[in-house]
């Protein structure tokens, strides 16, 4: 399985996970010229911007470690654009990271990751 396939599988797992927690998926792979946000969901009355990181192992570090300062800044800017575009100024928002460990089928949901 190549990295693109791993990423798509991880996003599918994360989507099912969020739905199982009562979330509603509003957008998948929301793109602007700046960057892409993997998932945008409504969960417990909050607008949640989710970065999904999938790994087969931790040889190159934990998945969430790949969400560095530059990635967080880009995601935050795209989130601002999404909020303005959809007139969602009065809703609580947060940024989560969902780590998917493909080998052992484990999901680690980091709420308010940044």
C-alpha cells in the first residue's frame, strides 16, 4: 500500500470514527490554494477542523508530529476562509488531529491539538 492509499484509508477510518461519536461530516478534503483540510465536522455543537495522519509504524515518529507549525498555520488560515465563506462567525471551533495506526487498527483522537 502506498502513502496515498494509506492516507485515504486513514481518512475513511477517521470519518467513521467521528460519525460513531455523533459527528456530522460537513466536508472531506476541503481545498483552497493554500492547503487542504482533511475533514470538517460538526461534533457536540462545535465546528471541528480535523487533520488525519496515518502510519503503519512509528519508525519516523508519531503521526501527530507531522502537524508542524507551518501545517498548523496553513490549516488555521484555511479554517478562517471556510468560516467566512459559510458565515459561521458565531460557532465554537477547534482543531483536532486524528492519528490512525494502520497495523493495529488504532485511532487516537487528539482534541484541541492546536
